[in-house]
C-alpha cells in the first residue's frame, strides 16, 4: 500500500498534540502541588499503530496519549487508614485524660493530698488542745474543705465525661461531620460510576474519595470493598451493614461493634463503664474508705459519725451534727484526746485514705502517659506512612519542572519536524516541474 | 537501588513537624526551669509522683510530730515547775515539823507552826492547780477542772492520761495526776500528811508528840520522795521528748532531701538541656529555611 505524501505532517501533528497534553498534565500537577489528597498524574504516551509498507516493513505513525494515569499505592492507603484510626483514638483519649489529670492538681498545694494532710494535722492540733475553739474551728474547716475537694474532683471528672458525650453526639448526630462525609462519599460514588460507565477515569474524584475515606478512618475503623464497577462499599466500626453502599447512604449509621478511632474513644470516655467512670469509682472507694475509717474511730468516742458518704449521689459531707461546738477529741473528760490521736495516726497509713488516693493519682498518671505515648507513636507511624504515600503520589516541583522542559522541547522538536515536512512539500509542490520556467 | 522520591509537600511537612517537636521539648524544659520542679503532673512520671505524694505526707506528719513534741515539752516544763514549788513546800513543812517536834517548843509556838503548815497546804493546792495554756496540769483529762479547791482536800480531777503523739504509733503520757502526788482526802499522801502534822502540833498529847517525832517524819519524807520520784519521771519524759525531737528533725531533713530528689529539677542539667535544644532549634530553623526555599525554579532561565 502506498503511503500518503502528507503522512509526515500527521506524524508531527500527533507529536505536537501528545506533547501538549503531557504539558497540560504537568501544569495540572503543579497547580495541585499543595492540594490535600491530590495524587500526581501522568500522561501515558504510546506509539500509534504502524503502517505496513510492502517490502520494507512497518512505518511508525507517531504517538498518542493512551491514558492519564493516577499514581497511587492503594496498599499504603490501607496502612494509613489503620494508623489514622489509632491517631484519632489516641489523640481523643489523651486529650480527655489530660483534662482529668489537670483537675487532680497533683502534685501541688491545692490537690486532695494536701487537703488530707491539713485534715490529719488538724486532728493532731485538736489532740494537743482539745478545748481550743481555734483548733476545733480549723478542724471542721479542714474537714469541710476536704469533703468539697473530693466532691469537686468527682464533678469535674463527670464534666469531662459529659464533654465527651456531647462531642460524640455532635460527631455522629444528624447533620454532624460523619453524616456529611458519608453523604459526600455516596455522592462521589455515584459520580465515579457514571464516569466509568462511559469509559473515563475520574482521577480527581478518586482523590476526593480517598481523602474522605482518610477522614472517616480517623473517626472509626473503616473497611472498604470495591464492587468492580468503580463504586465502593464502606463499613464503619465493624457494623453488620454498610454505611455507604454505592450511592446509597444508610442513616442513622448501623450499630458499630468495634468502633475504634475518635468515636471509639469518645464512646469509652462517656460510657458508664468507661475509663473516666472507673476513675470516679476509685474516688468513690477512696471517699467510702475515708468515711468508714474516720467514723470507726470517731463514732465510739462521740456517739456520732464524722463523715457521711452518699454513694448514690457520690457526695462526701461532714455530718451536720458535728460542729466546732460539738466535735470531740475523746469519749472522756475535756482533756481526753485519745480519739483525736488515733485519727491523726490515720495519716499515711498503709491501705488508708492517703494510700488509696496516691494509687488513684498514680493510675491516672500512668494512663495519661500511656495515652499520650500511644497518640504520639500513632502520629509518628502515620507520618512515616504519609511520607511513603507522598513519596509515591505527591508532586515534586523539581520533577515537574524537568518534565516541563522535556515536553516543551518535545513540542518544539515536533514543530521543527513539521516544518521540515513542510519544506519537503514546498519543494515538491512549488518547485517541481518548473524546469526552464 | 533508587533513592525514594522526595516531594515538595513531604519536605515542608517534615520541616514543620521537626520544628514542632523541638519547640515542644523546649517548652517542657522552660516549664521545668520556671517551676524548678521535675514533676508538675502525674503523667510526667507516675511512679515518682506517687512516691512524692507519700514523701510529702510523711514530711507533713514528721512536722506535726515535732509540733506535738514541742507542745508536750511545754506541758512537762510547766508540770516540773509546779511540782518543784510543791516540793519546796514539802521541804519547808519538814523543817517546820522538825522545829515543832522539838520538845522545847511551847504550845503557842506549836500552834503558830501548825498555822503555817495550814497555809502551806493551801499553797500546795494552789501550785497543784497550775495550768498550761489554760488547761489544768494535774487534773487528769479533766483539764477544765481545778483539781483542788480550798474548802476540801478532795481531788476533783479524774484518773485519765494525757498523751501526745510523737511518732507513728508512739504516744507519750505527759501528765501527772494530783491524786498521785498531793492525794485525795485521807489517803496518806502529802495533803493528808500535812493535815496530820498540823493536828498533832495542835493536839499536844504525849501520843501526838510521839507521832510528830516518829510517823510524821517518816510520812513527810515518803511524800518528798514521791514528789522527787514524780519529778524524775517528768524529767525522763522531757528527755525522751527532746531526744524524739532531735530524731524527728533528722528524719525531717532526710525526707525533705528525698522529696527534693524526687520532685525537684536538676537545674544544671536542665539549663544544659535548654541550651542544647536552643542550638538544635536554631539549626533546624536555618536548615528548614534553606531547604524549603530551594527549588529547580531558582536555576531555570
């Protein structure tokens, strides 16, 4: 088959067009160098089908863009999402426990440990001067302050748990961030399916969907299954039914069995069996022990309880019948201080109130330190995975600059080739057969 | 092997993360320097904070024991002074007895001596009514009651002990009861002895005379011995208290040292940390500024 004279022009044209597309893709990459979740793209060039020339073989016909490829490693996405869940859980837990720790005010002059010390010292001073109005007044004052400090600590832990519950409701409630993200995911799923049904690769939609999944992974454990037609099914927190299936959103979200992430941490913090609740339980144990141990000594001497603890409302109080006027240092005469001495010796007793309280402080301290370490480890890991992800999918400006030059030169050269063909044709058309003219 | 692709956002993200890291460490060090404490929150070192709480409790307890001991020393000193006065009175009564027992004394002289001994009884009761900070020293635990009134020789206090706690589980009884020294009515103790002497001096019978030279002398000597014995006991208590105070002072010093070691920052080390971190921060800033700015763009024409 003879080959067209104008063949060279077309070959050059294909080169021009392909280089231009590649330049366009480079521009797109540069424009999105700082876009969150963007994966760099690449114009995949391929030589077009050759022409067969009898006797000499195949003649190349130029180049064409086969596809615009999105460069991304979906395996790293899975790893990233696992870590994002840990980061979400760790950060939320560490933040809330931090609050709890702050409310303890230990070690310091205003914590319960200092109040206990003043309380025991007051009993000692009272033992030394059982008839002194000042010693009585200061004992009742210290006891009242101690009781209100214990109640205030319990209140503030309840407040922290309440804040966690409010955050959880805001996140997972109607119109919350979870619903927005899930809704957007369902929308993008539909758009991707439509685009793929006409054979196109919606790269930027994929990026947006992956970014939403990253965010979702911070909230709870996410499992993603593709349906082979571009759509995905997203299950959240080990629920039995998917949250998003293709373009369908299930709202309210199906019950999660192992939420993890921010939602899991908030659930634990606000739960009546969660971490904060168990701290409150230890405070109750401490207050109960304080009440029992003090009353056990005070009751026989004064025929009245000193402290009262109501487990239902978690309130510690000084028995209203015990006042500066009625408080007693011993059962006997005015100078009998045997009960006051015995009470002052509860200070620092093994298994006594100081001991129980120090145990609580150590426990909270350990758990806060653990939570903080966990959050920071998850952060380091997720950063390193994000680095690897960026290494594959991120835009390198140096690389794009190099590509820019490459494709620009390619374009220039294709134009030059076209000019050369043009000159050949000029010779052929305008100068051939004019001998003697 | 190819080196990994380093992209623009990786560089800026890492530079930022590293700077954050160094600043966080610097702020931690700054906090240590400002508070002088190694531990400001339980999570800094949970175990050490638990230990610091226990040490602080112990320190407060030791301080309180020292205050208790000081208070008890005040009590024993006052008791000793009062008993000293009573002893002087007993000695004076013994001298008077010897003078009155002398056969040459006339009955009017004896009556005068008996009068003086009656006065001594009142003086002894007054001394036994001594108080420390408003509390009766010799009335047992009935510190709000005067142990003796002038109308009778009966003891109005009780038999209770007054204790001061000077260590974990260590209490010291600091009081001496009036009933053990001066006595309670006709029980052969000091007041009873003095009353007998006065009666014998006034009586003038040969039997009275005989009693003055025999049983009364023995009785007053025994009373003086009792008083001296009581004072020795109080002296021993005072010694015990002062020894306890010395021991407690040493203990306080030791616990304070331990507490400081547990919760106070090592200033020299902290300052060195701070300068190191400052240097690291500055070089991180410099390197970051250089890396983030440089790009192929700067060199393309």
